[in-house]
């Protein structure tokens, strides 16, 4: 019976594809690894949803995957930024051509409306609320309804990115009754409890929180070049190119909507997705497992139709040690554990060499900011033993022991990770074997995702392995490294930090000069390596395949690793 399952699964998969619409001219077919929870540009929570939303809605600024640079999208240029006392003024002007699906212009009224929705109480968008909390008000230009100024608290260089990095939504579709129109943006700043009983806000939230605002293509229409044509749950999402889309009337090469149709097939299983790719039922596939990617590299028939890419990503895997625990309080003990991390073997087993070891939290590809003078930890049991002895541990036949707070304690380690992540599971098993060479018992526990996060926040762990994602634009590490976030419930899980590193983090956030920022970031990496509390192991390479009939694919290390809206069919 067990042998019949793969055959049955493949048969069902083939039938499901046969039942889907025939491929349209100028269509691109790509894979979504899971069903989006929502396509709302306000309360999305997964990367699959975000990939679709990016084709429906636009932000003020955006990253062009051609060169990974931040560029104007809905606006004419990057903003004018002025610091005045305790506030920062960030001024934008919208493009003259920018318009909604009904042909009406995108104006500062839409920007104000979007801010109100993002900040409003009762609206289900908790994840996005904090992103715009620093914007206190919006001042509209009285003579130009496409020009406006954000009034922001304090100043950090990342404010430019953050001020332009949220989706703009049309008031005429999301608030047809104008419930929020006469409430000023400033009213949504500071304490919102007094607004929770506001009649119109309650009415708007009740309307906005309905399913229609998550999946209805008649409402989910933004300023980008596509509309939601069809969403068949569990099967596919189909997008259609807008006729006479305004972006084609500009000279901006980062504004594209080239394919007439884009179909995103929901295929959770990697094996099934690979089968669809090999059968030419998909044009694009990312996140190809390393072993299968190597096989595709040897498949000449496959490479006649597909190109393979391995851009350096901004995704890493790190080991976090709970430095609050007495047995891990001494940094020499943590350094000893770091020398038992066999990073070379982790990469070989889990990434098939599609990864780069790192000595710090900055990707090695960012040569300006990466501290190349540092050397990553390497597997060295002899060095680990030396450090354990220096930290006061005594070696016996049964393991390592130390008197801590008047009580003898054995050095044991419980390693936790999020269940279902095969990469960190293999990493934990290799670490268990490595620690056994020094007779250090390691227990491995896979935890359900919510429990894993909860235990991390409540400091109920000893050592964990987990992924970490970043980007080349912002280096605000305060949420994960500053001591102000180290209390229970905070996001500094490991307890890293002291007065010196706190000051360094704040200096990094305020630095406007790239050379100064680089100097401070390199010092941070040095201190992190010495403290061995938050140990970044390696940065991965992406692995994706794209059909050769397309050009202008804009392959990048930034997610989703290609710009499907830019695809052009080769003549």
C-alpha cells in the first residue's frame, strides 16, 4: 500500500493540472509553496501572499531586482528629508501618471487614507501597525494634491525606506462610504483606546475585517499592472494584465507589467513542484532542494529549456545560546560551544555547498560592511576543550562538571528548532554528534511553530537553530540585539548585549555616512563573535530555474528572487 502513494499522488497532480485552464498566450506559470492566508495589502502575513500583492498594489518606493537598488515607484523621486528639532519631515510627490483601476489619479488623499487604515484600532493588521508608528501626521500640499509631507518622530537613516515601504490602497474601493475621510491622520497617533468606540471607525473596521477584503478581486485592485482574475483555493491564482496601464507611459524601467497572464499554482510538495517543472507545466521554480538542483545541473535535456541560477541571498541560519542560564553565562563556555559547530559539514549536508560561511551578521557579499578581518568559527574540539577548562569546567569520564552557585552542575545542552524545518533538524543532529566527541550530552527537541516562538520569547530554551532574513538597505539590529528588548516577551531572545553594544547599535542606526556606518558595523560583528551568544553560521545561495523563452528576468538574491512582471518573451 505504501508504494502506491507516490503513483496516486502524481496521478492526482496530473489530473488537477489537466482540469485547469489551457495555457494562455503570453502566460507565465510559477509555483506558490503554500496557499496565501490573504491578499489584503494591509494584513498579509506570509511571503506567498506578498508575492501576489506586489503585482496588484504598489508602494511609494520599491526595490528594483535588476540591481537591488531602492527606486521611486508611485513617486517622482526619492523624498526630501529635513530634520527639525525632535521631528523629521519627509516630503514626496506622486507621479503625474499614477492612477487607479478606474482611471482616477492617485493623490495625497489616498496616502492619508492608507495611513489611517494602517494605524486604526480594531482593524486586523497588527503586524503592519508598528511599521508606520513613527509617522505622526501627514501634511497635504494645499496647491498640489500629489504632494505631501510625513511628520515623523526623531530620525534614523532607515526612515526613508520605511516611509516608502507600505502598500498604498484606494479610498474609493476600500472606504466607499467615506467613513474615515474626515478623521485626521494625527488622531491615529499615540493612544488609540479613545478611538475604539468611534462610531465610524467601528463601522469601517467591521466592514474591512470581512472576507471580501481578503480575497475579492473587485476590491483588491491597486495601482500596479495586474488585477486578480481568479482564485481557486488550493489550486491556483490567476492575474491578468491591465489594459493601458499607466506605468507603461513612464520612462521608469522598474515599472513593468509585461506578461499578459500570470498564473501562480499552489503546490506545497517539493517533489510535485519539481515534477511540474520537468514536465514543462511550470516556467519558474525557486527554493529547489540542493540535491535536486545538482541533478538538474547534470540533466542536458532539462537545460535545453531552462536556465539555472544561484544568486547570493540575504538569508542565514544562526545558533542562539541563552546566555541568561548560569551554565552559559561565561563567554568562554559559549565560545567552546561555538567551536563545536561544524559549519562546513552543515553546509555540505543541508546546502550541497550552496552557502557561504560568515563571521558575522552581515552577508559576506556586502563587502563594504562585512568584517573580512574576522574568521568564522570552525569545528575544533581541542580548542573547545581548552576553553571549557579555562571556564572552570572539569572533565570526568561521565562528562563535564562545574560548581555553579554552590551546586555542582553537568554541562548538557537541549537543542530546539521549529518542527518541519529539515535544514535545522539536520544541523541539530550533526551538532549532537560533534558535542558527543567531548562527552557533552545533547538532547534535540522539535517544537511546533507557535510554541517555538513562545518559548524563545519567554527564554525557555538553551540553544536553538533558526533562520534569519535581512536585506542590503537597513541595519537596524536593535530589536534582536538591544538589551531593551531582552525582557520576557521581547525579541532579543539570547540575552545578548551590554551598555557598550547598546550604544553601538544606536550609533549604527543614526549614522548617515556609509564609512562611519561600516566602521561601527564591523565593530559590532567583532563583539558578537567574541560573545558567542548570537552566532550566524552561513548565508545561503538561492536556487531557481526559469524557462529560457523568457528574458529580462531580473534574478536577485532578494525575495522572490525574480521579477515576473518584467519577463519578456524572446523573439
